[in-house]
């Protein structure tokens, strides 16, 4: 999501050292989370009684999974500033008339990791090696490069692209390009719903370029219309996770993205004639809800939805135990202390502070460190520092390339 600079960013080396100092002070003890109602400011949550170990990155009675990897990730970031940034999870909001400003801060001690281009390229290479999938990052000449990619696709091929639709800010959008039955599919899987004007401009411009390059009847534009992401910094991490899960899924286009809920038309003039841009709004499949931060959508999930297998396949072996969406959320749900600061007209007068408990899905936050630690091995110079020559080669391969990798 777009970065907001409102005095909430941390200087991440000192922030990391303070986190590590706090780790040493926190004893690891057994604890129980009792059955309780949690006020999250909108509705009540309940959590069943369970035994947990107090964790290093939480203030009380909860644990982030993969804590050893989280510690490794923080060390990598501290020793390699160009690898990315650490962000505090503060979410600014404002009323429609801009008279009331609200800052909601999640008081966990594990910051959000926002990858740099080097890390994005390295994650792409890691997923290429592990899953034989291709994910590219486009930051300039986006529509031209998308069209070049589309023309290079072979029958049955699909790939992921992470792009910046809006030129202002840091928000990125995941896209799938695929060729099926000689037709090109462009699937936009944005994690937020805001900035519709910029998104609509992108869609219409992309449509015109594709119509010009490959023919108006030879492609289909589709996009989802839900908001997965709620924090301000996890769009890059969300993009990699969603693209990876979709690209490793057999027949993902024909099975999950080929049926639309709504079709609508853009009408605009070109130099020669009028064009009707046919776009389909599609439903986001539930196995892509792993990253979901939007509590409203999580609360709307049915029992059947929650039993969705996260790994989709043509034939699932009876001997293979499949992890469900419910099991995934149970693993990553955490109770976080939340501080809500309400200001009138952005001044310090009449400021009200409210403290609450919030049940959140921490998967995006944790997975960012896991992707970093696993992929960093590809550019490690054997002493915990970045091998610049390896990093530069990966950036050249995956960031704004003109040609696709040959599978």
C-alpha cells in the first residue's frame, strides 16, 4: 500500500538494535490464552483457549511462528541497509471532511519489512529455482514491457509481474500474464481498492496497447475487486505470495480466473475510431486468502470457505494431508495491543488515546522475513554481506528486462 510519511518511520538500524535488546530481556515462559472477547473497535472476536509459549516479538501471551528466522532476518537487515527498510505498523485514517485524523498503531515489536529492488529480484530467483516460476518487477515503461512479454509467451505459459500502477508512492500491484488457447489473459490482483482513477487509466492504456500490438480479440483483461491489505507497507510481500500461490496452481486461469462476476466497458476515442474496452471483474479464490488482513472479509468466510485447501491440484493424494485456510489462520492469528490516537484538525489539542486488543493475521509480516532469509543465501558473500556482483546480475535479470527467461 502507499507509504505515508507522517513522522512514523523508524531509523531501522537503531530500531533493530533496540528490538534485539528487548529480546534479551524477555524470558521464555509457558502461558495460557484464556477464552475472552476482544474488542477490535468494530465487532467482537473470540479465541479458544490454547497453550502457547511467550515469544520474543510479542509483549504478552502470544508467539510469532518461525522466531529463529525472524531473528536471522533482522540481523541481515541490520548488516545490509540496501536490503530493505523496517516500518512501524501505524495506519493513518481521516474523515471525509478531513476534520478528524486517526492513527492506529499496532504495538507488536516486530516491524514490517519492506524489500528493496535487490531483495525483490533475489526472491524472484529463489522462486524460480524452487518452483520454476517467473516473477518480474516493472518500474518503468510498464505497458510497453507488458506487451513485449505478452508477445513472447508460448502456449500454456504463465508468469507473474509486479508493477507500479500509481506513479506516486510505493504501492505495487501483482499481475498474471498467461497464454491459453492462443489468447492472452491479463489478470490484475491488486491488494487494495483505492486509487481507482489511476487503476482505470492503467487498464484503459494497457487495453489500447494490447489491442494495437496483438489484436483486440486476442486478449482478455480481468481484475479482482477486494481489499486484502490493511497496513501501509506490505504490498510487495503480498504480491510475491499471491503470485507464487497462483503460478504453482495447475490451470489457474481456466479454473479460477476465467469466469467473471461483472463485465463492464470503457468507451474512449483513439486517433482513428472509438474503442469499447471489455473488462471483467473476477472473484478472488479463497486459497489466495492467506495474506488477508481485512477483518470484514475474514469474518464473512463460511465454514466451507475455511475448509479450502491452500494447495490446489488436479488430483490430491489421500495420503497427503492438506492445510486448510482455517488451519493457516489459526497458526498466524495473534492478539495485538492497539493504540488509537484521535486528533481533531491534525493538531495536538483535544487528542484522545484509546487502547484496545486486536486479533490480526500476522502471516504477511512473518512471511516477509522468511522470504528474505531463504533468498538472501543467493547473494550472500559467505560473511553475511551482499555480494554486489550477484545482486546486480539478478536485478538486471528480473527488474525491467526486455526479454523473458527461457524455461
